[in-house]
C-alpha cells in the first residue's frame, strides 16, 4: 500500500510528495495535465519560500527580489525584505524544478484524475490506487475539497486575477504593487528573469486584460516598449472559504486548503509551508493536528491580506493606501516583514 497519494502536480502537490520522500515515505502524485504545470500566478516567492525550496533540494532559475514597493501615481512606499532575498520565478520553471527533484527521489507521477474518494479505517482509495493518506493539492477550485463537502459560501465581492509576461529588462529588484485609487484593482509586477517581467492584474471588475492595464497609465506606458510573450491566463474567484482542512484520511494543502487573495504574493510560500506541516503531522501519526498547524502558519497572511483587500476595494480608502505606507515606513516595513 502506498504511504501517500497526492492529488495535484503543481508546486503544492510536488512539494508535499518531495517532503514525504525525504521522510522515507512512498509518494505517488496524480495529475491530469502534462508538466510543467502553468497557471495564473504573481510568480513572486517570499524569502521564507526560498528557504523552503532549498530545504526540498529544488533550485529554480529566477530573479532575486529584495523587497516590495507600493506605487500610486506620484506616491511611492518601499520596504526591503529583512530575512534574505525572495525570488521571482516563472511558474513553469518552478514546476519543472520541483518535478525534477521529485523524480530524483523516486516519486511516481501518474497522469489522470483522482475522481471519487473512498475512505476506510486504515486506507483511502482514489484514482484506482490505495494509500494510507491522501493529500488534496488540486488547486483553487479543488474537486476533492468539493466532493468532501468542505467548501463554504462567500457573499463578498469576487476578485479575479489575470497574468501576462513582457519581454523587457526589469526596472527594479522589488515586487511592485500598483494601486488604483478608484478601488478598481491592483497591478502586481514581478521580475522573473533578466529580460522578463510578469504582470498580474487583480480586480473585482471582469474585463479584458488591456482594459485593466489601461487603468495604470504609467505602468502601461513602461510596458509598451516590451512585447507580450505569453497568453493571458486567468484565475478566480480568488477567495475560497473552507470548512476544515482535515477530513478523515484526507488533508488539504496549498490553494485547496483555502485562499484569501493574491495581493500579498504569499501563495507559493504558504503552499510550501503547508506541505511541510502536513507531512510532519502524518509522520507523527497526528493528522488532526494539521488543522491547528495550518491556522497558525497562515494567520498573519490571512489577517494582513483581508485588511488590504477590504481597503483596496473601497474607492474612498484605496487612494490612501500608498500615501499612508509612505508616511509610516516603519509600519509598512513591519507588514512586509510579516510576509513569509
């Protein structure tokens, strides 16, 4: 019998399988898409996530990130990372690096879908395979989570993300968050190579990418000199409320475990942290402890992101975010330091 079956071959699923293999467990990943898996993503990894990748033995190529900069017209606020550099990395490069590491450790990747999940007192069966545990790392709209009845409704305004890449030299070694003072969204600019930047647009308004980008005229003008090198990818609604992250022998990891918003760029870092926590709890024979661990490691992220999204969605307060951050640099720096 397999020790750990993982639904989903994105970064969260592969990281979980690698952690399991490093701890002497046999892990099998089930993924319907051929690798490397791509998705709409801000592609910025916080310093804690970079350390997690190193611990896994994965070394994706990317562009160092030194901090975060908020931009709104003439207003600027900037804060460096205090605990080392982050990394801007193409999602496909991250997936490929993790897949290579998983293969080195003997992790088997099976093409297919998990489908129905059957649980017994000592095993779980899915995708025609029997395992002691199942980790669902199957994304924002996790089919496993839905099948287990773990989703909660949410009546708040829905936010969506769109991402595209531009062939241009990065003008900063910071992640830039451009705020729209009208409350119509943000633009998240991440250098991912010496000649490539990714631009993710987040908003409650659903319209074409170029219409969104036009709300940031200074950024649009800067990008006009560089050719778009990737198709627009979308994701959403971003916020996903989850009843629990443990259901018998099934644990939820990464975006499947619940998601607030992409604004602070911590998705990948939290996915790596939750993968480590899930495997640690399973190795200790205490799967139920994972719920508490997940809440602990995600608490700062959830509180900070919720606050920023609520402010940013209101025209009357959105225009105050960057000026306030500039006038209170110590507070802004503390908020950035809280990012993992």
